[in-house]
C-alpha cells in the first residue's frame, strides 16, 4: 500500500501501546507520520512540551525508516491537508474508546470530506495502558518499565524528580 497514514495524538508520553500500533501500521502503510498535538490542539494539559514529546518519539522510532515524527497546532484536518494526507490512524483499546472516536471521525469528515480513518487494535497486553495512568504510577514511584519504551522511562523519572524538588 502506498498510503501515508497520520497517527495523531497527545502522546504525553508515548506508551508501549502506542508503539505497538506504530509497528503494526508500518506493515500496512508506506509511511507513518506520528503527529504530536501541540497545546492548542489537545484538550489536555501535557506534562511534556511538544518539543520534548517529538524528541522522545524520534528517539524511540529512530530505526524505523517508514516513521517520521512531527507536531501540529490547530485543526488535525488542516494539518492533514498541509501534508496532502487523507488517512488518519487511531487505536481502539476497548469499547469505551469507541464513542469518542466515533464523534472525532464524524466531525473530521464534516470538516474534510476526503478524510478517512483507520482504527487498529493494539495487542491485548496493552489494552489497559493510558498515558495518564502511566504518569500516575510513575509519580507514586511505581515501576513503569512495561508501559513505556525504555528511552522514555528516564525522561519520565526526571520530570517527577524535578517536580518533587
Ligand atoms: N495504547 C495505549 N494507550 C493508548 C493507545 C494505545 N494504542 N491509543 C490511545 N491510548 C491512550 C493514550 O495514552 C491517551 O491516554 P490519556 O487520555 O490517559 O492521555 C488516550 O488513550 C487517548 O489519547 P491519544 O491517543 O493521545 O489521543 P488524544 O485523545 O489525546 O488525541 C487528538 C486527540 C489530538 C487526535 C484530537 O484532540 C485532535 O484531533 N486535536 C486537534 C484539534 C482538532 O482537530 N480538533 C477537532 C477534533 S474533531
């Protein structure tokens, strides 16, 4: 397949679940652009800046030639138009993700009629992982090595050590 897929998200931080999805997408798409939503594009207040999140994802995906990492602000559809892309990729972990994803898909299609969205399911080992839970576990001194790629673990620890000082 020749299509480029845009994988948008907050990625605060990227988890092993996100990484699993990126690896799966590489088997299907010619190129995968991981698009990190900057502060004005995400309803969340990220702990890591967009620059930090992009740098971390670049480090994790450095040996994946099909993957590039970028950040965007404003509407996702405007970013996709600027990259001449029509396909977005999202992960579905459980039924509870569906309602929000359904709204997101319909709204984006209204804004950009060419918009298509592909949902992929991460391995069942990752269905309970979310960036918020990972941050909570890390903030309370728990072991997050199974939940974030090894390159990200020290960055996460560093944030909480700085916060505690
Ligand atoms: N494995 C593990 N966790 C996963 C996952 C996977 N495969 N896929 C998603 N998640 C988790 C994330 O960690 C995150 O957890 P958190 O809520 O605890 O942080 C949650 O599921 C969903 O986050 P994420 O995938 O990062 O998406 P998001 O919902 O934060 O991103 C945007 C939403 C950025 C795509 C959306 O807000 C957007 O398009 N913004 C641009 C502005 C715009 O166009 N708005 C109009 C939209 S119609």
